[in-house]
C-alpha cells in the first residue's frame, strides 16, 4: 500500500524543493507554479499506470463496462494531456478543472476495486485501502483547487488596514 505515499511525495516534492531553492537563492517563489508542477508529476504517474499496468487497471472496472482495455488506454492519454496542461501556464487552469473532474469521476473505480480486492495499488486491502485513499483523494482535489483552479488574490499592501477612505 505504498502508492498513496508515492503520490504524496510526487505531489509535494516539487513544491518543497522549489520553496527551498527560493529561500536559498533569494529568488521569488512561485507557489502556484510549484504546486501545479507537483500535480503534473502526479498525473504523469497516474498516466504511466494506465500503460504499465493496463490489465490490472482494467480489473478496476466492473465487468459490465464495455471495452475496458481501450478505456484504460484512453483515460491514460487523458491523464497525460492533463499533466502536460498543468505544466503550461496558458492551459494550467483548464487542466486543473479537468484534473478535478477526473479525480471525482474516476474515484468510483477505486471504490469498486477496493470492495472487490483487485490486486492493484493497494486495492487488495479492501475497505482499509479506502480509509487511506478517500482522504488522499480529498487532498488531491484540495491541492488542485488551492494551487491551480482558484483565482489568486492580490497580496494586501502593507499599511492598507490603516488607510482612511472618505
């Protein structure tokens, strides 16, 4: 059940590394860009799973889902496109919305896989895996919101609280 740990490391490492670089170099730290980079790396990892573990991922879908293997490949391409979009500032916000939608839409497959003990990424642990995966899913969605989707607010000016407006 190391997959959630790998996901958290991939998600947070770029943020922490770039934050440290900014502190040591005295350069401006782009928290939103660093957060998007971590999310992009996580989505590259997700996409890789679709191509490296196709058969196991197909088992994560109920038998009534048609064309499970082509669907796994297609969703892998989708996650790859989201990853690329997260790395490009011009497409980052749209990719963030797509990432949030994918995280919500694909979660039922994780529930099905855990309830059926599919031997893929910790799902064989059953309900215990969901007790880890559900909070991880919430963290991923919150990360998408905080670093990619939400509109940035301008930083308050120093002394703005003491200004008098007629």
